[in-house]
C-alpha cells in the first residue's frame, strides 16, 4: 500500500515555510509591486514580510507615504508660495518678514543655511517617488530607505519613541533604515482622518499628530532623501528656549516654532535662527502646517503659536529620532 506520510510531511513543510494564506500573500505581493513602482526611494520588501509588519501596519505605512508624497509635500513645490506662507513664517521665518534685522537674504545675498533649507525641501519633494540610481542605473538597496516594524539591536524602541532612522555607518547590514515603533501605530492618525474632524484653529497645531508628519520627519534624517551630508546633516537639535532650564529637545510644534523665533524677539539685533536648518521637526511641522492651513483655510500670519486654555501638548509622546 502506498504511504501518504511523505505527502503530508511535504504539506506541513510548505505550510510552515509560508505561514500565511495564499490569498493574503498574493494581496501583499500586488501591493508590494505597486509600491516598488511608485515610490522607488523606499525599500518596501522588509515591511511587506508578514513576519515584520502586520497587514494593518503595512497598510498604514503605504497610505501615509502615498499621502505625504502626493498631497502634503507638493504644497511646497512653488518657491514663491512656500516663502510667503504662514507655515514657513512659523517654523523658519519668511525672508521678507518685517521687524527682523538679520534676514535670510541680505543685500540680495542668501544665507548659506537658507539655501540648505530650500534644497532639503526640494529634495524631499522628489526622492521618495523617483529615488536615486546607483552607478549601474539600478535602484539599489543602499540608495533606498528600508522600512521596518520591529526594532533591532541598533534601533531599540525605548519608551514612547515613535520612529528612528539609522545611517549606514551605524548598521552597515541595514543601510538607511527606519523602524516604526508601537507608539507610531498606536498614538498617531492619518492626516486626512484628523482633517475630517472638527475644524481647528492654528493654535491647535501641536495636537495634530499625523502619521505623515512622522514619515516626513524621518525622511529629513536620511541624507539620501534630504540631500544633506556631513556637518549639514539634519538631526534632532537640543536648544535653549525661553522659560526652559537648559537645553531641551526641539520636538513638537510649540518648541519648533519657539526655536525659529528665539532670536527674533526681545533681543537686539533681531535675527532668524540658522540652526533651524538642521532640525528635522521644523521641516516636518512646516509641511504639516501647510496641509492643515489648506484644509481649514487658515489665514494667520504664522508669527505665534499658543495652545488654547486647558489644552496640553504631550511632548513625552513625541520621540522621533
């Protein structure tokens, strides 16, 4: 009599090797193929592995990137509009803002940091979608940003860290990589979900924590995305702010705004703050501000940012690295 044991053994091996239903694998593969074509700057294969990211996590990342690339960052495509916007004024200060003695552009000569700001924004507009080819004309892994949902040795998800980006020299095996921690998936929402809620005023900006904001913040850290290298690498700055005892991490909309304006008030001569050029959250909040300003038709001048009475910005929740 023919034994069926080898047949059942083979089925068991096949089941253990794949671990997910065929329909689910097919759906993921179709999504992965589409993401590879449309967003060449991102290495999606790791996140597409069901052992790395759940279906929900994978879909959140894919949708957040889609909206960030196609609906948020394009709001900065027009340089004239960018520099005249209240969002730019809030987080960088407009070049022609009254009352500023040392401006970004003096006697028709732009400050080096101003050119860096503009260049990084322009780079972010292009990189996620078109990526960068290697010498052989291929979109190699080393010129992409890998997305992950599980921490690894060099990327621990400590406390309320939402996401963390690593450079190749830190972890050569991973290259440029971003791990999205539980806080990201649990504490943030899609920007459109926030925008479909009750209309808020600009003062509520610090409370509008969107997935897309985190995505953009982490892009700013990756030199291949921001186009910034060496001493101009965009990091998470520690700075002195009014009312704080010693340097604080410049995270959150409130601190990012204060950091941009720290030399423009109650000092002489007044000045822009060149260090905003290397702080990731100033860029991320600029783009986030642009989206909500369009969504809710904000008409403020961007010179102030203060929460309404009784509202608190949970800075302990915001840890992007």
